[in-house]
C-alpha cells in the first residue's frame, strides 16, 4: 500500500465560511437577519486578514421577505475574488410594513456591517450594493439617498449607509409603470395596498418616492451604477432600465447599462457573462485584493 502525501493549508486559502442568520436589527419585535460569506480564516485568525471590500446583496422578493440563500452558491465566487459578501433580509410589506420599511432595513444592515467591520474583516470605506428585481429597486434607492434622514433608523447612528457603487438587475425604476405593466398578476392590488396604504390619494406621491427614476437630483454626487435588464422581461418592462440609464447619464452620473438579449425576469437572465461583468465592475470601483487569505 502506498501512502500519498499532500501539503497542509495553513492560511486556509480558497476556503469560504458561511455565517448564517445574523441578527442585524429588531423592529417591532421582529428579528431582521443577514448571512455572510467570509474567508474561513475569519473564524480562527481574523486579525491576520486584510480588510476586504464588502458586497451586499438584496434578493428580489416583490418587496416581501427575501430568501437569504437564493444566490449564495453564485456569490461565493466574489469571496474568492477578494470580497466579503452579505445577503440580507428586510421586512415583509404584506405583513404590515409599508414603504419605506424595506429601504430603512437595507440601510440599517449596511450600517450594522460597518459597525462590525473588524469582526468580519470588512473595509467600511469600500461597499458595493447589488440587488435584483425589488431588491434592485432597494439598491438603486439606497444609492440615490445615502444618509438621507427620511430613511434613517436609530440603529448604529455613528455609521454611514452610503455606498461606493450599485449593481441593479431587472429593477423597477418607475413603480407606477410596473404595476400597470403587471396589473394582471394575481396579488398586485393587494401588494399596492400593503406598500402604500388605504388612502389611494397618497399613492401617486408614494410611488414616485419609491421610484428611483424620480429620485435623481441635479448637481448631487452619486456612486457609479451598473444596470442589467432582459429585453424579454414580462414583469418589469425593459425600457425602465434604459430610462434610468439616460436619466443618470443626463445628471452626470457614471452609469453602465447592459441589455440581456432574450432574457425574461430572473429565470434565463443569469449567465456567466452577467457574473463576470459584475466582477469587472466591482474590481474597477473598489479594487478588491485578488490575494486569497
């Protein structure tokens, strides 16, 4: 019998640790959770880790409670590329949490992660926010309203909720238009009542406030944006991405828009090209170290 030998891995290179169900806040007795993907060395010798840029991911959920693990298998690649990755939940709009609850929660999670940067080897000055569908709507709004007092809870008051860059995939940018486009979808009327309340006279203003397209202010500094959208999307019309991209560009904002030919909402949208373009964008904005440790 031959006994083979291999070399040990003292720095745990290439190993990724999943830290599940971290409570980042409690609102009205409800625990709000996030999960983290970090280098495995974080568990044993976190002080040896260089601070890494943070990628915060918000899964689409029709503004209900996101599934934390939906994209974790795909997000692991960004830990190998030098990031710490967090995927976050927010309150459920149809359980009595109207707009702007989901936006407040995303911002609170960002401040929590900055407050615990040393624990997770995060560089608090390099934060990228990525959202899909309703999560993309939240990501765009967060990018456009950094440290806006309207959406700031009391949690972690010393921390910023502004981000360095935003990625949004098939995101609603004009909420009124989305509800008209998908008006035949079961539950869309209920969702509007849950998001905007019973007084329909208030809906137009609330829908504009929740629409990133109408939140771009001339002369204000914004982070760079990377937008993706499928041109066969049957939930959020493709033109919304182009409208958003033009509006950002007209305001002097750094924006890149990507049309995914033949892609519907979620489903066949995803491909290696999407993840590679996102990685290139992140690399260009926050320059994560490619050194595994």
